[in-house]
C-alpha cells in the first residue's frame, strides 16, 4: 500500500516538459529562474533523474491502465472473472460475450496509457544517458539502478500491450517497439512488429536490467523482479531452455518463499503488514489518498481498480448496499470451479420465512446451511466434498463474510450481500434475469476495499497493491515446462502450491496432494477442461482475479474451452447472452487513429477488426 518514498502525482507535468527539451529550442524555455525547467538545467542533479524515474513508475496508475480500466473493463471481462449486474452498456457486454468491435474505447483506451508508459521510460532513459556524461562517479550505481528500473518498465508496458493487442502466434501482428523519444513527425511513424520480435525486445531489455540492478528495496524494482519477469518472458516466447534455467534460478536463489495461508488471504486488500511479502517479485504499490486523491484520470498514488466490482453489504433495513458503483459480481460459474456446491442463498432450500411479533413476515437463512458454511471455513478444504479454500481468498460470501460500512452515520461491521439492489430477500429476476434458485452473486474479494464506501472513505483511491509476479506462478510455469519430460518434479511444484492453499507445510507430502498430473480437481463440472488437469487448475485458482489468467488462455489456446465452460453473460436487460468464441478474440483492436494518421504500412488494425 505504501508507495516508494516519493510522490508520483507530479508525473505528467515534469515529463511533458522534460521530453520536449531536446526537440524544442524555443526562447520561451530559456528561463532565468533556476527552479524552472529548461534544457540547460534539467536534469542537472540526481534528484532530477529521480523525478523522471518516478514518472515511469507513476504511469502504472493511469486511469486507463491499473488506475482503473485494466480489471473491470478489460481483463475481468475477457477471462470471465466477472458477470454483469449493469446491463445497459452494449460495449461492455460485448467484451464479456466475445463480440468486441473496433472503436470500443474500453479496450482501445489502454493502448494510449501503455504507450505513454513506454514514452516516459524512453524519456527517462535518454535523460539518464545525458546526465551520465557529467555525473560524479559516486552516482554511478544509483544511475545504473535508475536505468535498470526504466528498462524493466519499458518491458512491462510492452508486455501488457502485447497481452491485450498482440496475436499470440510468434508470426502474428504484435505492437510497435518504440525505443527512443521521437524528435520529428517522421520518427513517430512506427509500425507494429511481429509478436516474436516483441517478446525478444522485452527479453533484451530485461537482460540489460538484470545486469544493472543491485538495489534490494522491495518497494522498487529489484534484480529478482527483473529476473522473474525475464523468466516469464522467455517462457511465453517459447525459449524453453532459457526459461527453465531462469525459473529454476528464481526458485533456488531468490530467497522467496510461499506465505502461509493466513497471510496469503490478506495480501490483496491494502493491509500494509501483508504486502511486499516473501512471495512477491514485483507489485505495483498503491496508497489511498482520502484528502487529495482523485480517481478520474488525474495522477494519484493509488488505484480505483475496483470501482465497478465492489462488495455489497446489508443495511439495517435489509437493503443491499453497494460500496461503490456495483456494476459487476463474480461469475457464478467460478463457484463451481472452486468446488462449491451448496444451494444459492435465495433458494427455497436456504431462505425461510416466519411471522414476527409484529405480524410482519421475517426472512432468515436456514440454520443448517449457515452451519455448513462455517464448517467449510473451519475445515479449510479438508472436507471430502468441500470447496477449494482459495474461494474465500478470491470472493466474499453473502451472509457470511463481513465488511465495514458507514450507513446513516453509523460505521459498523456488516454482512456481505449478494450483488444486487433492493432488500436482500427480494426477487429481482424480472429485471436482472437472475433466478433466485440458482443466482449466487458473490462479490470479488481480491483488489477490493473492505472498510467503507470507496468514494466516501478514500475518494475512490484505494491502497491495495497489485501483484505482477508471485512465486506460485514461477512454480507453475516451471511445472508446465517439466510436465512431459519430468512429470514427478512437475507434480511436486504443483503440490507445493496446492498444499499452501490447504494450509499444509509446502515442502512435505500431505493428504491433499495430487497423485498425478491427471488427477481429479475440485471443479464440479466433469466436462470442464480443468477437471483432470491439476497443473492448469492450480494456475487458474492461484492467479484468479489477478488479471493474468488471460495471458495463459492466449498462450495455451484455451479460448474456446473457456467459452464452453462459462457459456453465458448477463444482459442486455433481463436476458442472457451466449458467449461466443473467435480466434480474433485473442487480440483486441487498437485505436483507429493509430493507423489512420500513421503512413507506415506496418501500422495496421489488429486482424479481424
């Protein structure tokens, strides 16, 4: 939650001026004030370089990237983390349903934000190189680390662009690889490279970063962050031998260890004690700023990633109350994948009525149902037919979990509600299409603020850190590489992740271990393609809600299988829309202005749009 000990919010102004200095020699920049920006006095000291690098970090917070868009508008829709409560936005429903059309700004706007991140990184790299010519030798190590950070982030922004807009095949259309700040209009006319070349550019930047980084502050990019990212990039690029070597290096030599389940469960909601932990290689630091933060586009120190999928809670009068906008909830099919089989809370088997002392009908939940929910928590996956404990890391259970919320001036702990409006017992199927016999409507728990209405408490700027790479993913990529040639070792790394999820010591055999790489997983549906694939199931369960499952869906060509599992999306209106699959869904359209204004023949629209 705590940002590196600097303020990111100044990013755009500083960078916008600094980036133009070499290209513009206008007299108006020649200012006598030594505290103003000019080509002759910026950067003139290491603190100036620090400001530039802060801006590279700050681009992560852009409203159209991890500041807001990336989860609720983009990744949670593409990978079906969520379903829609808000049914009146056709473009939003299109993303969930696999029917994205060119011009859908929810998927095209991140292109601009990520391009800005690359621009900031290139600007800082050029200014670092310029400053080195006059810098004292005592600043060499600091400048090396700054350069390594900027190379990491240029690769990071490229990676996210490629994950959204690049075709998965190495020969497919990728993204522009921009390595310098354009000084002329012609230098801005850069085309899209092939995907394979984009991966190679990412790997080359990370190779350089690994050689430069020596700092160990976990709030910043470290050499192990760069090494882990490089290992993943090599894995995705199909460079198996390098990926195997680099992944094993991260496993054996990074000093990273899996957190206990109790700490793991608390890692995603902004609690300082659980962030920058022993299994994190890199995470975007966020800090809530309730006094001066601004959620809507302005630079800030946090994120409003969860604006659209907040928790709901039950007010004293029984009203279901959203803790922010309340547009989305966890797709109900995810409960079955986690192995949850109990009836829906509004079903006749669970919701009961009785006559109160005042003669009014009272609604309550069956006591046996509530006892069973508590048993699931107490036994933490040790039941033969109970759910995967990660369900309770990833989602909030209505009527069982609790959040803090101020209602009518009273701040109190309140029960979580289904993501729907009206009284908790009311049937809204006529307007939502959600049958109370089968509708669950659990809020997402990862990357959610649990201690008040997001706007009222923090001006929408929340402080949960956002993970980019954690040790479980390193283990499971390594297992993917080994599953054919060394299945026993692959199985052991799968079981390490599995044991932690079930609160067992990770390095010793346990009674919940998978017996083979084709063992039955917790998913209820026997036709689910994860039903007999523990490796992929563990990968799905572990990174659920972290905006990375889509990367593996693309890499492993799982799109049609995922469509077959999730089947429908809610909306428009009270209808259900069938999810469709097209190979072109793996790569989203880019803004039309990019190829309309760029004469480079390689700057083209993503195929299929």
